[in-house]
C-alpha cells in the first residue's frame, strides 16, 4: 500500500524523488497545498476504491493518518 501511496504523492505533488514518511505533513512539502491535498484524497480514493467522509478527511494531518484510515477501510 505504501508504494502505491508514494506513486500517488509523486504524481500529484509533481516530485518524482519524493519519499513519503508516516510523519510527513503538508508543511514538509512545498507543493502540498490545499488544492494538492484535495487531489491527493481523490486519487487515493480512486486507487484504493474507498470513499472518505468529511470528518475523516478533516482528521488527516500526516501520511501516517492516511495509512491508518486506509487500514480502517479494509485496505492492506
């Protein structure tokens, strides 16, 4: 799962060298602004076949939060 996430992050944030970490936040990546965040969420939902509700999205503060949410949605 983490490898797929990294591909999504690299594509959306337009950084082929990006290596994601569980503690990585938007403040760690210059191109990770609010629009990029929405695009990340949409791409993650499409890739993993899940839907996040607004409360879940608001709780996403770092990559680790995204991974934990995907696990809760049954993605492994």
